[in-house]
């Protein structure tokens, strides 16, 4: 059998067809590929769409439905980036006082989160942003560094919302630098092995 977590959604059909033709069962974890579901036995992972929706719902409630948002996207073409963006953007679109004025990939990394946020804060759009939505905690933590370097207070001058729940992210909540994290539980291994 084969178990894997696809980094991006596309490009998997040929190899999954080979596995299916050879009678090798495939189990997909964490990220779902964009292929017909009969090409693998099962998918075990988080509901990335729901994570985006829950984050946006919290933000709408917390801001009273008024915010100027910059979105730090994950790896282009990955299921978490695609679905978290869609879930978040769908909720925001229903609230006219909420505006997403900037959206760019920061590749799920702390370094790129810092780099993209630094450039944003120096741009005209960056002057009006009062919320950063990061598709994961690492990008949010990079954004914190950029905000502090710009002489502003993360979590106060610019709210930060994120998804994951990694240790440094939780510490940033305790320190008042991240306002909200929607947990994405990565403990999929036991469920995967039980399914196999």
C-alpha cells in the first residue's frame, strides 16, 4: 500500500492510475489531491474550508463587521491554501464592511511571511490594513516580526488571525501578538494506521 500527503493538488492522476492498475491501495492524508475519489481508498485530514470560514466568522464578530484585511496565502496550488482562502473569502464577501485589499502567497514560511508583510507595510495599501489573515501560524509569526520592525504593535495596531495552533503561535496568543488561531490538528498518523 501507499500513503502520502500531496504538497499540491494537481499532477497526481497518472501515478495514482498506475497504483490503481497495479492493485496497490492508496491512502491520502492531510491534503487531498484533485483527482476522482475512486483513485484512492480514503482521505484523512482536516476540513481546510471550515478552518477559513471559522476564522472569518470570528473576525467579523470581533471587529463588528468592519476591517481592512491583508491575506498571507500558503503554497500556491496546495489544498490548505486554496480551501482556507475560499472559506475565509466567502464569509468576508457577505460582510460589506470587511475588505480584503491585499492577498499574496508567503509560502507557509515564517521568512516569507516577514518579507511579504514588510513590503505590504511600506506600500500605500499597507497604511490602511488593520488585520492580517495568515493561512498558517508560521506566516503570522513572520508578520509579527515585520510589524514590530515597523514600530507597530502586533495584535493591537494590526490584528492577526491564523490557522494551525503550533507552539510558537499559542505563545504569541499568550503574549497578545496573535488575536485568534483556528486549530488544525496534525495528529493524523494514528487514524491513518487504523484505516490501513
